[in-house]
């Protein structure tokens, strides 16, 4: 079986981006986005990593488990309306066949500044890149 080997330079670049991408967001929301996108992408390594990160931040197991399902199915007592809007926007950015639904971006825009919306986009782009790299090297 062949296993892909990604260059060390590429991985260092991703790590550099990872240090700052999404920095306009609260760490909890950034991790929730990373976990939700990793579930969508089927990246078990990243699902485990981001689940552990959220747990180390003191997040409830119910929330961590709920991020395995579409955000529209999430119990209201687990996240704020703003979190739901950001996660919904992240789901749409991650699921390419659906394309961008401007309504999701507009909904998130009711809770976040333009810079914070950009941070959601950065976080999604980077976690999607990591998911593809990780899955490609499995």
C-alpha cells in the first residue's frame, strides 16, 4: 500500500497558518468549527484531536458529541445563536456540492463583525486543508 508523504515545508507552512488563522474568534468557537468540519470531512484523526481540545477547555461531552451532527439538529441549550450561525456557515463552506448559501453568511453576519466572519472562513479553510492532508497520508 502506498502512503503519501507531504513535504516538511508544506507542513510547517500549515502550522504557521494554524497559529494565527481564526484568531479573531473565541478559542471555544474556533475549536467547535474545527471539530464540526472534521466530522463533515470524515477525518477521524482530527475529530479525536479537536474533541480532546474541547474537552481540555472544559466543554461538556454532550456538546462535543452534538458536533458530529448538522448544527440545525443541535439542542438549543448547548450553544448560542451566534455559535449556531457560525457553525452553519462553516458547514456550508465545507460541503462543496452545496456551494455558498448567502443566507448563512448573512445570518452569521448578525452576530459577528466582518473580521470575525473572515476568521470563520480562515478557520474552515485551514481545518479543511489539514483534514485533506491527514486523510491523504493515512
